C-alpha cells in the first residue's frame, strides 16, 4: 500500500503549530470530542469539516487527497495507515492540534 487518501477535521489551539486559533487546548479537546460523538452518531464528516475545521482543506470537506508515507506528520500518518477505508479515527494529536481522520481510499 503505497498511497492512502484521507479527509480530516483539524482543531488548532493557542500555541499549536501555525495556529491562529484563540481557543485553549482544553477547549479544542472538548470541541473535537463533541465532533467525534456527532460523527459516531451518524453526522456527515464532510459537513462537519466544512463547518469546524481550521485547515484550508475544510472548503473541500476536509479532503487532503492522496499521500504516501513520509508526507504527513508521523502520528497522522500512523493513524491513517492503520485504518480501513471508510473508518474514522479517534482523536489524533499532532503539533498542529487535534485531528479526526477519515480514511477514504
């Protein structure tokens, strides 16, 4: 498996890498936990990404396109490669903030 495709929701917080967010780390964790609950209850991942994600990919429903190993930060890459297509991750923390990742291919 050389490439995967994924979408994500990113919530940055004050002090995270490249962040412009004013929320605290605790507030970001609380919000991403709430989004995970909504997704687990059947909410549409792409709709939530468009509404809440701090990543520019939010405009395309969180779609990051295809990527190979070494292109994403390690915790993000590890989570994506460990999932089956269609699966959504638990909360993944990177230097950029908190992510929910959905493997799409």
